C-alpha cells in the first residue's frame, strides 16, 4: 500500500472521531455564545481585540463571513482555540471510488456510442470495474477531469 493510501486511512480514523465530537453551532454563533458564557461585554471584547464596539456586534452577526485570521485573534482574546476542518461527509475511499465509477461510466458511454455505431457492443459490468481499477491505479487525479 502506498504512503498516500496509508495517510488517507489514518486521517479517515481522525475524521470519524471528529464527526463524533462535533457539536452543533449555537443559533447565535460561537463568538457571541462564548463571550456571553465568559460574562464579557461587546465593549470589553472590542478593547481586547483593538476594534470599535460596533465592529464586535457586526462580527457576531456575520460570524460565518469572518476571516479565519480574525476568528483566531478573537478566540485568543477569549482564551479559546479556534478550530476549523474539512470533514468528509463520507469515507474518503468511498468518495474516490464513486468518482472513479462516475468517470468510468462516462468513458464507457463514449465507447458504447462508438461501438454501437459499428455493432460491437460488449458486456459493460466487468468493463466498468476494469476501468475503475485502471483509473485508481494510474493517475488518480484523472477521475476529477470533466471530459
């Protein structure tokens, strides 16, 4: 097994653990929730991060559109760690296999179109799996090409 596959499997275990640990974002957002839990006013937080108080209110209202570097600075001021991650919705290997299958079916569809014009159709189930294997064994990035 190559290093990328080993690393992918290692991270898949971490992704699975993260999925279990994720808690829902509070309706009012993390920034306001933590600030209020700490008993800190918007004016006090504004002083800690060196911005005007209305800016803190705006940051709380638009938390999703706030730059990561700003969130890190605010988290630090609140004595928190800011954590972000991309967590795959499915197992990484499944995502890759499904994309390879999609690509294989597109390739096979082109082949079938050409072969049907020449009356040379073949059984496609085994062929799909062969194409998937070739795609995954060769240059995996090809599975994401549109054509």
